[in-house]
């Protein structure tokens, strides 16, 4: 697909980027970063539209995969995308959170096929860390 994974970002607080328990890998929330590593900031319904925010969500999905690769050594061990939780920096009257998080969901399905289909939440937030437009976290099933 011509996609390039970014470098796995260091945590911005007192947490770890991933935790594996059994065959589940929990990936901490990844904020929207452009290909050059700059934060994608914005608020849906105010400074950013659905298409731009959906592209930012896809960037979050790439960051999730970068964290998974760093934790696992490669992505061949990923068996299934179990769940994504997406958070959209948005105004109180914005209601298209699912369309925004589709950017991350669609990327996972494109990359993993049926194994990329997952449970999901898409939630609006008054603000996100550092003014990020989108943040997405994941649970992945991995081979032992």
C-alpha cells in the first residue's frame, strides 16, 4: 500500500507504550502525527473537517502499528485487531466521530483483511493531549 511506519514514539508521561498479557497486546493511545513527526492539531467542527480528521486517525493507526512492531519485533505476529478506541478533539455540536475514526478502522481492515475487523468506540473530547486532533488506542491479538 506504500505506507511507511513512523518510529515508535516515546511515552509522554508515566506509562509504557505497550503491555502484553497472554496473547493480547494493549497499545497506549497514539496521537495524530504527520509523516514528518509533527503533531496534527485541530478541533472537528471548528478548525478541521471530517476528511482531514479521518486522515489524522489513519496516522494514529500507523503509530499503533509502529508501537506493535517495536514490542513484537515485527508485525507478522499480529493475528487480529481486537478493539480500537478513538477519541476526537471536537466541538460540543460535532457528531461525526465514527466517520473520523473510520480512518483508523479502514486502514486496519485494508492491511489485515477480516482479521482487521474489530470492536470499537468513537468518542468526542473537549480537548486531547497537546491539542492533538485525534487519539486512538488498540488491543491486538498476537501469536505467542
